[in-house]
């Protein structure tokens, strides 16, 4: 049997912590039990150390973007020419639903909702640094050489990628496949949920383009948001599900 690595044990621990919504105190306790059973020379360190590594990694790889609590807009200044009219970073209220960007929680003004963006540069660095993969990443291949049933052999790929003049202006341009679906954060599905946006390069060969190991999480958006009680002014978390039920009740 293959032996399990310390890194795999730590990942399994983080998975357990996230899926069971373990408190920090409970996690630190289980972490110290893990340290006690690890063979000499393979200690995972303290939980505080592991948490610090995660925080450093997040500082470097995550961009937090405030969004309208009803998901109308992102408070962000879009860079590309096509979206140049969308300059929302400095607004205090949503131009679509007029709701305030902020709520007051425990005396502090905070964003009612945020989304997390994980820039894809590292993903492309990872793909383009692999000598065996690089030859596949060029978009000048003939679809007839791709096996039947593969993305690269499909009609959609031929039309959207191979015949696309913008794609053809540089052989390094990448076609990507984006997908999203709602998922609960924890094992208890009544708890909070969100929408991960997953991205894969459509240029990858069969067996890799649909592999989880070659998928990048591009963004994550929670389903819920903070809202203020109109009478007390106290902020509370509203689940989108409850919101829809409430709207449904109003419209009936
Ligand atoms: Zn809005």
C-alpha cells in the first residue's frame, strides 16, 4: 500500500475542519492529537503555525471584492475596454436596486456581501511550466486529429475556438470552460452555501481537461448576505433561500 504523506494528512484535516464547521478551539485540540500520533520527524507543527501559513497564502492569492447584497453589481472598476463603463469601486449604494453597500455590525460599517476572486495567473504558470503539456496549449491544432467525443474534436470547439479570429491572433490564447453550481459549505446542508466558479483550459488533452487536478477555482460567491432589521437597525445574515421564500410570499 502507498504510504500517506504528511501533506495529505494535513489536507484531510483541513477538509474535516471545513466540512464539520469545527471551532478554532476544537481544531487546535484535534491538531495536537494529530501531532502526538505522527512519527518522529514528521510533525505537522501547531495549528497556529498551519493557520499562519494559510493566511499568508490567502494574502497572496485571493482578492476580496464587495458586491451588491442582491448580486446586481460588483463594487469594482472593470479594466477591459468592453466593460469600461462599469466603474463601481467607489459607489456607496447599488445603482440597480439602490440598497446600501454597507451594513453596521457591532458598531462597525462593513460590506453587506463580498465575493472572492482567485486570479488565474498561477494556474497558467503551472500549465505553461510543464514541458509535456505546453505543446497542447497552442490553439493551432487540426480538430480531425482529436479523438471522437473529445472537446477538441467537437463542433463547438471548432466554431468557438478554431474559427475565432481573436483566438487566432496569437497561438498562446486559451479557450476556457467555466462552470458553477451551488454547494453547501458544510456537511449540514441547512447551513450556509455558495457558488464556486471553476475554470479549466479547453486546450488540455483528453484525460486532463476534465480532471479536477487541472481545474482552477476562479471565484467564490456566498449565497447569503448581511441585512439590517428596519426597526432595530441590527445586521443579521439572510440566506438567499429565505429571501426567495419571503419574496414569493409577498408576490402571492
Ligand atoms: Zn443591487
